[in-house]
C-alpha cells in the first residue's frame, strides 16, 4: 500500500527497515501484522524502536568517530582524544534528532565518516564504495559528493605521477595510468550502485519514479523557517512570488555550484586530510545555504565534517552546535522534547566551556593564520576578527538566544507574522553559520597558500640540485 508509506529515501533505507522489521516480528509479532499494526505504539515496541536507533548509532556513527579521531588526531594524547570525542558524541543535534525526533541519520553519516576515514588512509577504492553506500541510505549525502570527487581525483592524479616530472616514466604512460585508475574507481562506483539499486535498474520508469521521490522539486525552496540564504533573504525578496519554480531550481543549483567550486578545487589540488575535512564542511554548508528544498534537520550534514575539524575551530564548533540546536527548537517542541532539549543543551554548554578551557590552556592562543605570509592583510583581518568574535560576538549570540527564549512565552507574535520566532531562530542561525562558513573558507585558503608556497620552495630546491 504505497499510499500508506511512500518511499522517500534511497533503497538502503528500505533494506535496513526490512531487517528491523524481521527483528521486530520475532520480538513482538503484533507489531508486524499487516494493516492492524498501523499506529501500533505499545511501550515495549517503542523501547524496541529506540533500541534500533541506538544500535545503529553505536555500530555506524560512534564507531566511525572513534576510529577517525584515533587516526586523524594520533599526535595527541589519549586525554585530548577523549575530549574531542565527548564534544562530538554529546552534540545536542546528533542526540536529539536521531534519538528524540527518531530518525536513522546515523546510518548515512556513519557510512560517510567511514568513507572519509578510508580515503585519508589512502584507500580511495573502499572509501569510494562506502560513500556510494551512504548515498543509497539518504540522498542528502550528495552534499558531500563534490569534495569526495575532488579528493579522489586529486589522489589519483598524485598516484599516476603526473604531478612530478622527476618520477620515472613518459608523460603519455602517466596519463594512461591516470585513465586506468579513474576507470577502476568508476567501475567500483557503478558496481556498488548497481548492487543497491538492482530491483529497479531494469526499468526506466521505476528509476524515474524513484528520482521524483528522492528530489521533491515541487515542494519549494525550503521547508518551514530554516537558516538558509533563501529563507533569510525572503524577508526582502519574495522569491516564490517573483520567479517560477523552474527558474529558482536552476538559480539555486548555480549558487550552490559557485559556492562549492573554490573549496573543491583547493581540496583536489592538494588532497590532504585537513584540506578534505574542511572542504567537506565548506561545500556541505554551501549546499545547505543555497540548494533547493532544505529542511532544518539538514544542518546535521555539515555538522558531521565540522565535528572532526573541532581542533581547528575550537569555540566556533561549540557555538555552531548550540545555534544548530536552536534552529531546530520548534521541531523538538512539536515532538514534545522540550525537557530533553533543555537538559541536553544546558549540560553540553556547561561541559563544552570546561573542556574548551582545558584545550586552550594546552594549545594556547593561535597567533598566525596565514602562515604563507604572516605579515599579510588577510592574517591581520582573521586574527582581529577572531578576537572580536570571542570577546564580543559570542556574548551577543547567547543574548539573542536568551531573548528569544524569554520573549516567546510572554510576547504574542503579531497576527501578520505568526512564525516570527521561528524566523528569528532561522535568521540567527543564518548569521552564525555564515560567519563560521566565511572563516572556514578563509582558513582553507590560508592552508592552500601555504601548500603552494611549500610546493614552490621544493621545486626551487629541486631545480637547484639539477643545475
């Protein structure tokens, strides 16, 4: 009965639901009876359903975070790694959306993080296959697709020896090897995709129907009040009233692509772990800001790569996480999760402040941002901006949150603007996310400049030896 529950996600979500359905049948047969089980909500079955999310979280996402931090932060002691993991795993959006709102986002994000893990360990074949698997769970993994493509392409370019004229072999042979490696990765991607889409690949009509369900273009630019460019700017420009949906879809694609290309290029040019992580965050934020039909929960997508960049962003990560939680406040309120939201958020705020002090004492203050040219205007601007943010802007963020919290129960919104508080959280989110995104793009650019400088120095030394 497709009218009861139409497929919204790619096939792996259905496969996993089927597995849980089989387990549910053995645990409580009534929960799986055809037709009569609709709306079945016994306490025992609710416990079982919650347990499936927790098990998925442990098996896919938590295990991936532990493995990733252990490898990526290997130069740090175990206490620091534990601090990273606590700040990541207790993040209110990760806890409240999957375990409160009840979703299996951990399956997609966990597979993506495992794909990142194997890619930075130079196993791009397994990393590519796992990323395709993530795509077959939830289509929002497409937010990561451009950096994955750029990173893998950059790695293959290095593996083929095309970047260095000093590696033995003719240029033609290197290009042939490059083409062979690209083809190998392409075959792995196609086989992985075919395995998951096997029941549909022999029918064009069925595939077309799936794509229409996965990409609901007819639903509009965004859903409810969400911290995107389109929602924030809609106060001034009524996009939906001025332009047809088809034009807006193309415009959003153009904006998204334009905002994604710089980070993707820098990541592909120097496919290193730190470049890859921040490019994933920058591009997924570009998708969140500018792509078509975005939910408030979609902020979980850029939050994943941002979490593993925690040591590069410090307080920015904490503020981003708290504001992301606030942008979903009305969703949690609708789900009757206000108490859980308050407890989890306040506990995380208290804990994160304590742990950030520990990290700042250990690391000290960052003084140079543009290491390629410490005397540059860019370095001065970034340094002063970060100081202003930490001393003043952070206080304004939390005062704004407090103001919205105090005003909403006592000040009735005007009849013309019944969703003014939801919009207030969305505007706050857009502002904070935008600041962090710009800073992150500048940070990636500084690293890119440093890599270019180091590469130039190596070439000069190499030419000197040859002469």
